[in-house]
DNA sequence: AGCTTTACAGATCATGTGATCAATAAGATT
DNA sequence: AATCTTATTGATCACATGATCTGTAAAGCT
C-alpha cells in the first residue's frame, strides 16, 4: 500500500519525492532559475520563493551557497559573463571594412545579446544597488568598444563637427534605450530593432559626414 | 537635578524630546525624507531606517500612512507630480519659432527637471516594480510630447528619410541616457549636459534635412 | 494654573526571512 | 540484496519587519 502511495506521489508533478542531482548540475539549475527569479522580482526576492520555483527546500540553497549574497554573486557572473565577445575590439577596428558595416554588425549582434529580459533587468537592478560588477562592465565597455570606436570615427570624420566620447554615449544610449523601454518599462518596442538601430547609426555617421562606404 | 538632566538632553542633537508638529507639516516632512530615502536604498527600504533618519519612531509613520504601500504611493505622487509642465505641448507646436529652438528649449528645461538623482532612481525603481504611475507617465509623455514632435518633424522633413516614432524615441533615449549614466550607474557625466543635448538635437534635425532656422 | 486634545513614543504582536543542523533516503558500489 | 556516501529534507533558531495599541506629554484654550 505504501508502494501505491509512493507511485501516486511519483506521478504528481514535481511535488513527489526528493530527486538527487549531481552537485554541479543542481548548482547550475539553481543559478539558472535564480537568474530568472531575481530578474523578475528584484534582488530582494526571498529565498523561499526561489526554492518553491525550483521545487526544492529553501535550506538546500544554503547547501550550495553560503549566503544569499553568494548566490547573487553567482547570478551576476552567470549574466555578465560572456556578454561581450572578445573579438569585437579587432572587428571594430578592421579598416578593410567600412565603418558603417562594422557598426551595423556590432550593434546587431550586441543588441541581440542584451535585448533580453533577464540581462536588462539584472543589469538595472545591480546598477541601482551599486554592484561592483556593473561598474567594471561599463568600464570594460568603454575601454574595448567606445574608445576604439571614437578613434575610428575621428579618423574618418569629414564635417567640422568634432566627435567626442559623448557622441558615442549618445549613439549607444539611443540604441540601448530600445531595450530599456521594452524590458524595464515593459512597453511595446519596434517589431524589428534592426531598423531603428541602423537608422541611429546612419544618423551618427551623417553628423560627421562619414559616407556609408568609408 | 532632574532639571539639569532634562536640559542636557535638550541640547543633545535631535535625540532630546518629542517635538509636536502640525499633521500637515509632519506628513510633508515624512514624504520629503521618504523620497530621498527610497531613492537611495530602493523601495524595499525598511520603515525603521526611514524613521531613524527622520528622528521619529517607526510607529509614527503608521499614524500618517496606513501601510507602507500607502507611503510609497505618496512618494510616487510627490516625485511624479509637476514633472511635466502643462505648457510644453503648445510651445513645442508653436511654428513661429524654429523647430530647433523649440527642441532646445524643451530638452534644456526637461533635462534640468529629470536629471536629478531622486527622480531618476525612483522612476527606475518604480518602473522595475511595474508601478502603474510609471506606465501612465510614459503614455502621457507620448501623447503630449512625442506625438506633436513627430508631426512637427514630419511637416519640416526635407530628406527622403521618413520620420517615425522610433526616431523620437531614439532622440529622447539618447538624451535621457545621460541621466541614467549619472544617477543609475553612478558614472561621471558631461560637465555641461546642454552641449551633448544640443548635439543630439542637431543630429536629429540633420537626419531629416531640417535647417536650424526652419 | 488647570484642563483638554492629540501628536508622539515605547512596548509588543504576528509573521517573514536568512541561516543552521540533525535526520533521512536516493543512488552508486560492493 | 546489503552497505555506504551524501544530496536533500524538515524542524528550528535568531533576528528583522510591518503593523497595532496603550500610555504620555506637548501645545492650545479657558
């Protein structure tokens, strides 16, 4: 009879019995769900709610992460890591390709990576919380993307308007704001983000009189 | 002797005795400090910490606001209200003034209003929390600012590029991102925001071939 | 000065929350 | 099948947190 009960419990969705997973696997499972969870409810989300989503006990979380902050650190890393391909700096400075093509390629790929609900919200939450990873990421972005981009622009600028770092920020901000509208403010966005992105890039190039094939 | 103790306590900064304030005044005092407080630590800030800042007991807060959510509502209203001057719609559509001058005037004033730590952060926190006021504000912005702006732009556009709402969003996002960098990401911003703002506007006009005096 | 009103403080409740630990059972090994 | 290892649970602790309630004293009035 107890066997019958056990079987019925096994068919019950998820609530059945404890399932043992290899530590590595369970750890990943926790992190993956934690990303979705904290991205939705914010960094002050409760560990009990996260555990409920995972279908495990709250105490299990503390078997894999000493503190909640440690778990959040893992979430940050999971989200931040690999968000910036290492080959972009060279591709952005490859002068055998027109600057416009380089900018288009970069922002098409980059936007595809960051216009994602989890990333956008975790980034904003951690930014508001003053997380260190946030500052480091932006510093990194400035070093490997914006600085080279400014140099490339300056070397091609035809108009009398001198490109500054603020121009790069304006280009970047205008594009990123598409994602902010969608995932932070939860507003409808453009059907094809590629279009406004391309337009933003063309507007940028036009300001400095840089032709499309330069 | 007890009198002496009383006197020494009175000289103690703030921790002395209870000070009776008129309810209206106290309520305003609470709201004002709550704005600063929640803008800094987030909407999950604790009522006890807020009370400590005010130099009153935590229970007093609940004498003025039935729940913490009520207090937050008051904070929202305080921050959101009056952020959009009512006369902007007409000023933006006053065709006796060049569009460039109108845009400059608007964004100079608007940026002065919103590039403020409290507003920026409360807006972002409430946006992430999905607050209704947030959506209403953005809807309002679209109705009374963006829509007219699009019409004005379309009526003056000379180039073959057709202005869309996404172009307005790009102009707006690029400018607002200056404030996001400063107050959300806590990065250094431009010394004079007027300069990059003006440049963003000129870039926008240039895309549609609109001369400065049109 | 004495009285009344009520803004305020202090204690307290009920629940929430991060974290701990001994007991248990799932799955591998023999 | 019996045994061992350890991933997982359930109970629990200590403290935090929103909210309540009663008593107190500060200001206004007579």
